[in-house]
């Protein structure tokens, strides 16, 4: 579990999010997120899925089964408040579009 926690912490830092921002997005206490990042607490399925969507990564990447990860390319104005729910939804839409494009290419 510690490896997952370290990966979650690295992704949070890479995206310049605070523990408070991510904890609010996940609807958990900041202290609980801190314990997840340290490997002291487990993730439930809903929280795990939310993190995958937020960081635009696969479950395999978060679990350490894959090194394949493409950082999200979403930009906001510096003076705007970052909306993690919106970011998560945009990542979901982009991933659905990738699947549809691949399906279209495979069926030409």
C-alpha cells in the first residue's frame, strides 16, 4: 500500500495540488489523505476511481503494474480557483474520446 501512497503523493505534487484540495475533492478528511499517502490507510473503490480520473491515470499505473502515464494537459488562468471536479470530468471526457478514436481507427 505504501507504493500506491507514494504514487498518489507524487501525482498530487506534480499537479501542484494541496492535500486540502484533493481531500475536499475526494470528500475525505485531509488527515485521512495524509495517511493514505504514507501507506497507513487503504483506499476504497470510489476514492481510487476518483484519483484515477483526477490524475488521468489508469488503475494499473496507480497500482504499480504499469509505467504508462500521460500527464493531463489542462491549463487554467493563474488567478482562477482550480476546480478539481471539472478537471476530473474533463479527463474522463478526453479518455472516452481516445477510446472512440481507437475504435474508429480499428474499424476502418
